[in-house]
C-alpha cells in the first residue's frame, strides 16, 4: 500500500529534481530539513552523478514517475554491483531503494535498506524516522522508540516521531487490554491477492463493494508501481437468509484496464463515487475522483468529478456524507499540514464548492486517508500521523457544538501493528467491515468484519407471597435515572425479567391487590460486560397477621437480642415502602406460666418492637403494641404443615393439642407459638 494509498492513490511528485524535493516540499513523504545539511550533501551528490550507470538513471526515472516496484528492483541490482568502498553512493542507493519499498508496503525490505543507508552514513536524519516507522509497523516498539528518539535529537520539533513514540508506548497496553469489538477475517471474501476499502450499500446493507487486484486473466498486465495487477471493483451480496455469497467482479463499464477503488454511494444508491488512476508510460499520472451512475441495474462508465481545475492535484478516497451535503476526500493539495490531508467540498447538484481542509485536529504531518462520514458529526479515517499501533490506524473523530473535532484511536483489535483502514458500518449498528494487512507476510490487504457485541443487563426474579407461592396479577414498576418508567406484569408462575442499562440507578416496586408493596433499589454496574441481577420479592398480605421471623428476646424478658436487628430493619423498610399503613405489633407466648404473666411479658415485648421502630424513624401514630400472651395459639398453615410432618394444615396449637405430642414435638410447637406478628390496621394514614 504505497503510503497506504495503494496503487489507487500513490504519491505524485511534480518537482523533478530529487534534492529539490527534499528541501522545498512541505508535504508528507519527506520531512523538511535544515538547509545547511543539504548544502553540505549537495557537493557529494553532484560527484556521484558522474559515477552513475545508466541503470541507476533508469531506477531514478522509474521512481520519478511513481513506478516504485520496478525502481526498487533496479536499485537492488545496482546496489549489489556497487563496491562497498563507494560508501556515499551505496548510502544514496540504499535510501532510495528503501523509500520505494516502503511506498509499496514491503516493510521488511524497506527496513533492511534503511539500515544499509544508516550503515553508510547517509546524511539525512529522515532515515531514523523511517526506521522508527518500519519497526513500529513490525511491532518492535522498543526499537521504534530508539530510532524515533535518535531522529528527535536532531529534529526536536518532529511531530511524526513524537507521535510515533506515544503510539509505540501505548500499543502494547492496547493489545493487552483490547476493546470489546470482535474482529474476524472474512476468508470467503479474500483471495491470495489484495482486497481493500469495503463499502456497504443497499437499504438493508446487504451489498458489499470492495477493490481487489485478483484476476482470472493470466496475461493481465502487472502494475509497475506495485508489482500487482490493477484493482477492479467487486460486489458481494447476501442471500434471503442473510448469508454472504461469493464475490463477483463487476462486469459493468465502471471497471477498466486501470485502477478503480474506494467506492462510496449517495443515499439513494444511484451514484457511486470512486478513485480512479490511469497510467502513462511517459510520466506520472495523478489519482482522480470519478462518479458512475446506475442505470438498468448496471454501473455506467465513470466520468471525472470537477473539484479542482488542474490535472496535477491528486484526489482520492471519496466519501459521501449520509445527508448528501458534503463529499469528503483525500488530497496532497498545496497548503495542507503534510502528507495526505482530508478535505471536503459542498455538493451542489453536479458541481462542488471550494475545497475545505478539515484542519490540524484531523490532519497531521503524516497521511490521513480513507474517510468515512457516518453522520454529520462523526468521521472515521485512517492515519499514520496520529499516535497509533503502527502503519495506518483507524480513528474516530467527533465534532462538538463549537465545531471542534475530538479524535480517538479505535485501538486493538480494530487496529494492529499493520495497516488498518477503509472502515464501513451497517448503518447505526456497531458492526461492519474494514481492510487490514495484518498477519500477511506479503503485505497484502484483506477484508475483516467487526462487531461490538451488545451488552445485556437484566434483572429477573419472582414475586411470591410469604408462603412462597406466586402472587396473582402482580406487577413490577421500574423507574430509572435514564428515563425508564415501566410497569411489567408478572407471569403466572410469579417470574419476571426486564432489560436495563449499564451504570444506572433504578427503583423497583412489586405490588398486587391485597398485598403490601415492596421496593428495591438497584445500581447496575459500570463494567462493559453482560450481567443478570437476581431480585425476588415476597409480599406481605393486608388481611392476615404476618409472623416476623428471627425476632429474639432475652430469656423470660422483653429485651431484644442483637440478632433481631436485621428482621426489624426489614420491617422499617416495609413501613417506609408503604407510608400510609398503620400496623399492630402483636407478641405471643407459649402456655407455660400464668395467663396474666404471659400477657404482661407479651405486652412488654410488643412495646420493645414498637420502640425500636420509632427509633428507626417510624411515626408513633402508625404503630400499636398488643400483648396476647398465650390467648391466640397459632393455626398451622400449608407451608408449616409441609415443614413438620407431625402437623396438618388447620391444626390449632392449643395446650390440649400440644400435650398429645412427643416431648420433642411439644418443644417445636411451643417455639412456633412464641412469635411476634404484625397485621395491617389501616391503609389511610396521613392521607387526609
């Protein structure tokens, strides 16, 4: 991927003299240098010109017109024939060969050639910058930092090197702590050749276009720039079951013998903007933006889009905004921030407004390319100038209300140490495709899918009565700080299940006719993971006494024991959940002792509970204490009968009944009779 513009958008240099380019260009492939360095270097270069063979001249000419693959091959042969004693010439050839290999994405060959240039003291500190970039692209971050640092020692204002160090420091952390995106190589789409710049289309995003250098023509011409076949546009469709079919090359007129790629579509799907790059054996050709119109289900022959009047300025990577107002694109136009910059132009029917550079928040001294406008304030693009993991990384830019862009790296696994670019989304869904050359020894690009799994947060449970049977026609009302306010009917089996949001506070209330309400507060977790919260509700009846479990008193006294606190606090919560209810606290004893003694003991115990509730904030007017002593023995209910095999539902635990039981059973029955209950007296407290 030449400067990762691919053969579709390779660097074009209008200035002929190689040394003039080094000094004068403010654009990206080469950095500005101190003029003094080059003045000293020029004398050596002029001496070298007299020694150059014809083949070296051929390599320079191929490089001049952008045929980097052929140029690199010639440089390699010339370098091998050049004696080691000619150190300056060897350094010069190695650097030129390295640049050519870098521009066609042959990272390992470029790295070796840059090392040779450094070994022969090539007098340009750019070699350290390039080595840093190559090592970063190879995932050797410590080596990358070392060469970036060497470059900064002579170029302290070098933004690319400074950002390279930042990226090399952050990349290992991003790899160890990847985002939740799931990335998968789409082998059904890919071939042994290169595939890149996917773009979804269709009302249901069931069509995928991309560019590929694959071909069935064994005699197809090889592109002298990259050494690969020219790219054509391909299409993949989904069947009626949503399965992707095999890619097919477009047989339409839009494909030619030259390069086509990076398609983008208008909202109605009738116009396709794409990058087109012809070839001219006599000199360099720039990349251009073309448009093709669909007619009778076919794409017609493309025509040049007139954004600029000249034929020298390189344009490519078009991206139509969803609202059709702007065309975003990439250019090396003069006056940018370095390398390739992202621009946009207003779409005015078939014409365009002036080019607008997106500014230094987006563009850097490196290359910013492959824009994708998701909406009016969200732009995705690829860059090797912002801090990244290596090569091109995909970035997300969001514009605020003041028109200021905020840029963030998509991190691993969307990004890798290789080139990652050309992202497309399936509408508002966090899924789609992008291209990457990760894990490909030849540096070829392939299509990958990505998807951000939806985080599901649920709360579920049951609404039962105190005997643990489903409550009929119960409901759960949920109110959340996210604006949620729903009432959910409980199923016949008493169960419920509700989906919530992450990191939100909720208040829930279970209610049913004939029962007291019960509330529950929930704060869902902030972690990005699926979670299910289990909350069961047990509702107290309005029309019969309810035993307060786990209330304990000191022996033969009314003093509450500490282990009673939890049950009493739950009672306070129930009263707060039902603020209009008044209750009677009734204490009961077994039959041991006199009736008068038991009644007084029970009264004191009931009052102890009332006093605790008042101390807990419950109004005294809502509470009544009643000591029953042994006068109201417990009637066995269904739940109790199931727990004790010597009891039957409906049995009344009178003294006479208990005397018929075994001693152990008598103790159990006495314990059941010794209880504290509450029953609802009124439901209109403080209403009038």
